[in-house]
C-alpha cells in the first residue's frame, strides 16, 4: 500500500507514525510539507534536523503524480485542490482535522457555509474523516458532512517503554508539572490558583512550569505577590527530551487548556511518563485518552475549585495517585501509540475498500468516532 500524508510541516510529533508507515509499506510512504516550520516552533525544539527519506516539499514538480498514485492520502493543513484528482478517481482520502469550532460556533454563519462544506467534504464517497480531536466529528456533522465516516485519530508522539517499577520508584508524588506556552487559552494562571490554595492549606509541594510566552510577567508577579517562590519555579523553554525528564519524576501533571486546545500532545507524553493527569474536559484529546477516575482525573472547564479538589485528593492519596499513573502509562504503551495507529490505519483502509466501513476496533485509534459535544462531561 502506498500512503501519502500532506500537512503544513514535519515535526517530532509526526516522526514515530511516519517511521512506522515507512516500514510497514516497505518505503511506499511520503510526507509532503506545504510550508516551513515556524521560528517559534523551532525554538521549542520542534525542528527535525536529520534528513528523512520520506519527506518532500509540496513544491516538488513530481508531487502531483506521487499523490495520484497513492492508495490512501491523508490531508491536514495543505491545499485541498491537491487531492481532488484522487477523489474524482474514487481513491481513498482522509481529512485529518482538529475541531473547527475551537472558538465556538457562530450559528448565524452556518447556513452560508453549508454549501462550501458540502462542496469540499460532503459529495465524495471516498472521503473520510480522521478526528484529531474528540470534538471534530460533532463539529463537521453540523454541516452535514462525514456522517458515519469519522474515525478516532489524534497525535502520536514518541512512546517510550519503561521499567515501570523503576519509573514509579523515581516519582515524587508531591511534584506538580505544567508545560506549554504561556497563553491565555492555556490558562497557566489556573495552575497558580491551585498552588496558592495548596500553600494556604499547608501542603508541602513543588510546581514546575516549563515554557515561555506573553503571560510570563503576570505569572512571575503572581508568584511574588503570593509568596510562592519556595514552591513554584518557572524553568523556561526546553527541548522535548528535557521535558520528558521532568515528566518522569513528576507525580501530577496539570493540563489546564480550554476548548482552543485542538489535541494537546503533552497529554500523550505525560501519560506515557506515568504522570497522573488532572485535565480540563475541553481539551481535544481528553475524551479519547482519559477515563475519569480510571487513568486520570477530569475537571469541568472553568471550574477551578474542582481542579483544586482533585489535586488535593491526589496529594492526600499517593497510592491512588500512583495507581492512576500506572493506568495512564498502560493506555499509551498498549493502545494510543504510533505503532498501533499505523497498523490499524492500513486495516481501516482495507476494510473500507472491501465493504465501505470499518468496525473491527471498539476503542482507540481507527475506532468509530462518536459525536462528542462541549457539555459531555458531568462530575461524579
């Protein structure tokens, strides 16, 4: 099988999946970059420096023929016109997308966009949807597209295999971690709210922030004004490998983004590192990866009191914290990883070609995507 993946730029997040596809297809895999990676992403260590045999530029003269020869094409952030010939030839194409209503749905614009979405996504029988957010299918379904043709997908960063006894022996159950860009919609201030409450209630804890961004001055001011300097450290930006080292020793990971977080690959990485994650229900990856009270804890978007209670519970119950962390590790190591996704995708393509759908997977990558709406989460 020949697979082509069109997206904006190649990063470390795509490498494990791409490497696996390149192996499974015996070299018949191509990743097509439609643009250069941004300087901001490069500073965060996203650039891939080594030359990989399957990466080509969209500007390559032979790329149109390469796409048309493919048995299956995945298109993310790239010109849709590039895959029209495949659709006219009834070749398999998968739209790879995060949610389209990150900033909410403007219902007044819905009628005007129905024709555009139908023209692009609704009239081709060989076009399917790979959901890189649990909310993607419900968003597209509002335009009448991809009904019954949507499958769970996501981001699949590197999955590390650990000696779990050693990993959890090195965990500090009183260490909290937050990673990302300091932006308003990622809500690092919510993590500081938790720190302030924990100090007021006399808890012994550490909270490390890894990242940089426009809100850093406000965070530093809050730390100073609330005398949190002994408990909270802002460590700046780090490479992905350095971030993993901090995840490996942290007991609790705080993931506080709102609905504007399309997927959030740090959830995969922190779970893979055995962290017990306390995550906002609005994050695109959360409904797919986390089961509340089984492999992590979920709180309702905007409910900082719930966030605080769940962190406090984990500090009060270190054994339960470790149990949740072990289940989180198992989720990534056994199910939500690049090896499983790459293999299942080929099965998905073969099933669709033979019978028009795939129902062999009940959970995880390539299982049928449900319509998950913003209000899905209810506190126990």
